[in-house]
């Protein structure tokens, strides 16, 4: 079962109990080069959740482990309440596919102990990366949209019973070899708007949208330029030696 369904279950229990700091989620995308990167997720379920229903917390973390393996990643337990998920990718298309697949939502809601389905809020999440190759470097445009407003617990009179911010803390970060620059978005970065490490704290009171442009070196393009340069240099040296030999030949006669 995808992450968002189980996050919703955990948050609903938190809301019912009026608990705070239920789930701490750190989501990062690390670009090491043009052809190698990694999605890293650090998840910590608060003691308030595990003390209320340890089975739910354990099942949720087990579900994340299965989801990571399903998209070619791995998961490691740091403790009974903490999990680290790593999902590698080799290009923007693979990042799009694996990221969005990991956060996909099942069409059928899960069943609870009573046998009935549990109505869960819909969480909208979508990541997009567009790549442009300029021979020696590659330009990447990353955009991410996340809507957590449905996690609010609404009373019959229309009042918000529990603020989503008390149930979930979600940070998003991006690391790139040459740094990036924030282009636009509804959520402001935590700190600098450009650099190798960019970080945002997502808000649960509104829609979250961010756009970043960053450049990475292209090993294939650089290798091509080096090979062409060596070939031209070899041709120039050959022509020079032939010319020198031609000019010296009459003197030898």
C-alpha cells in the first residue's frame, strides 16, 4: 500500500487523539552527476503514534520498505520508529517515474478492523524534471507540487479541529554538484535561494509549488570534446611533421 494511504491513517489517529508531532518526514533528491542520483527519505513516527497503536506504525514502515524495493530502492531501519529509504535513479525520466510511482495512491481505500473501508483524504503529489543537453552541461528544470490541505480535520460547523502542521512535519531538499537557483513557487526555501543545497519546509495550510533550475556537467559531452580535441591535435602534429620533412628533404639531396 503506497505511502500516502498509510500516512493518512496515522494522521487520522493523531487527529482523533489531539496529538502533535506524529510524523517527521525528510525528503531529499541528491544529484551526484548527470547519470547518477538518489532519492533519500528519512521517516520518523512519533512515540505518540506507536504508543497508541504499534501495529499501525509497524505496518506503515513495512509498507514503505516494500514500496522502496518495488521501484529498485532499499530501506534500512534505524530504530523501531525510524526508517531510511534510498531510491537510485540515472536520469530525469527515471527520477520522474520512480518518485511519482512511489507516491502513487491506490484507487481502493484500505479496510479497517471492522471490515469497512476507511475514508481517507486525497493527497496530491507530482514531481516533474525536464532536461536540456548543451553538450558540455545539462540544464535541469525541476518542479514539484504537493497539496496537504485535505489533512485538516474539519468539525461539522466548518471549524478546523486539528491543524495539519501539528500532525506532519515535511521538509524537502535538493542537492546538486554545481548548485541550483529557485525560480518560483508558493513555498519559500529555508535559507539561500541558490547553492548546492536547497531546502524547503512544506506548509500544510496551502498548496505547495516550487521550481528550481540547476546545471550538471555532461561526462559524455566532455568526453566527446576531449576525443575530438585529441584527434585535431594529432592531425595538426602529423601535418606539421610532414611539412617539416618535406622542407628538409631537398637539403639532404
